[in-house]
C-alpha cells in the first residue's frame, strides 16, 4: 500500500488488477477490470462488469474496447447507458475518457460494458473499465 498526500500513479495495465494509491491523504484503490469474450452474431453480449464494493464510491475515469469486426459497445451503470462507441476495420480499438471528469457509481451498482456485432461469425471482443474507488 502506498500512502501519500498526492496522487502517485494509476496504471492502466490489464495485468494489474489492484493498485493502491493515495489522493489527498485518503486511500483509494485502482479499478482495472478486463475481460475478453467470444461474442455471437446479432446478440448483445456482456463483456466485463465491475460491482462497487460495500460502503465505497467508484469514480470511473474511462473505458477501452476492441473487436476484430465493426462493433458497437455500451457502457452502462445498473442498465442505464452512459456511453456508446463504435469500432471499425480502420479503428478496431477505442478508448474513452471523460475529459478529466469521472462517472460516479455507488455501493452495489454494477458498471458493465456490452458489445454487439453483425459479422458473419462469432468474434472476440474485449473491454476494460478503469478508475478508482474509495
């Protein structure tokens, strides 16, 4: 655990599942949830989700998606769409940040990314949710 009075760093590396940093003397924990799934054609498929722990507040700073076919991805909190992004053959990966802001989710809320494609066969899709909780 790192404890300091300023933000020391936040990794967005899928190999790091939890990183503890400190912000203004308050200990916060990194969110870096990643998953890859084989998505069926014409079916919205849940790719990755994160449930906010008890007595915690999550601040989602961004999300990243990737797919081999053209696809549509949704970021949702408890089923409410908070973001939509599309990938294409020329841009198979996209990363979304909230321009310095965050998406706030509270205890028990589920943040998830789902994907949908119309390719001729099942395709690999992956997604990451990143931010912090305190």
